[in-house]
C-alpha cells in the first residue's frame, strides 16, 4: 500500500475494527502490538507505538545534544529549585 492509500473499515459490536493484514504487515504490527490512536479535530490516526516512539526520539534529537543526559539535567534543576524554596 502506498503511503496515501485509504481503507474503509466497518465498526463491529463493541466498537471493534479489523485492521487489514496488508496494513498490519506494512506497519509491522503483530498480535499484541501496541497501537497509538491520535485524535485531532475530526481526524483519527492509528500508528504503531514503535513508530510513534521512534518519531518522538527523532524530534527530541533536534533540540538535545546526543551526549546529553536529560535525567541528570532534570535532577539538577529540581535541586536548584529546592534550594531556592
């Protein structure tokens, strides 16, 4: 399927939908895979959780140095705040 392909799904009892096999293969979804459902205005998007995490890491890399340890920075910031209070 091309990235712009569309598939019409039917909602079954209990709100269930079946994701076609070709779509599952293309997105690397297997039994037990996590899916992220994002709703924005009147659109819903299904994305594999793995893909969603990968994109989040890519976004963070644009703003954070590769050797940065964000947890250390957060702890240092919290300690500074605690000293002020």
